[in-house]
């Protein structure tokens, strides 16, 4: 006894294959898309003044300007967050260069900070170059350099 109509039975292999393709496509984002999502999450963490959320994406062996390490980066974030009740972070177009389990991302970043008033107390635009490593399906920031553009 067949419970499915004959037209559905004959199309069942095609439908099953289409479902498998859809599930495979949705299972996890491509590496570049995952990296872009990581950068967006870090941008949100900066605007939320959440140093702990930033720490989750910074590699243990992180290196920044003038020998800055992971702990120094955390302290810098805490200092900026303490000085500013509100922080704005706007990233320019991301230029992503992928190499196996590594990537480089270049972008501009406009950062503002203030005491929650109508206008920010400070603003600066930077040119930023970041280095990333994919470890266990998670992108982590391994290096960063930034230079003021104004």
C-alpha cells in the first residue's frame, strides 16, 4: 500500500536531494562570511562597551602596535570604555584576503566617543589592517595595526 500519490512518489528522490542540498548550504557559513560576521560581532561589542566579548575573539598570541599583547588590548578597551558612556564604531568596506586558515582584512574605522550627549566628545578615522586565524571553526584576531587618517 502506497501512502503517497504516484506523482509525489516519482519526484521523491529529487525532493530528497533538494532538501539535502538546502541543509548542506545552511549548515555553516563559508569562511569569509563567518569572518565578516565575527567582525560585525566585534563592532557590536565595541559599541556595547563589552570588553569580555572582544576578548572572546582575540587570540592568546595577539600582537598589536608597539608590541601590544592580548592583555594590553583588553586594558586599552577597558580604558576607552570607562572614559566614554557611548561609543560609535562605523567600519568602511572590508577588503578580505583569504589564505587557507588565515585571512587579512583591511578597512577604515570611524570611532566616536562621548558622555551620551547629542554630539560626541571625540572622533577619529583610522585605516586598519587585521590578521586572522581560523581555529576550530572560529576566527580569532592574531594581529592588528591602525593609523589615524585625519
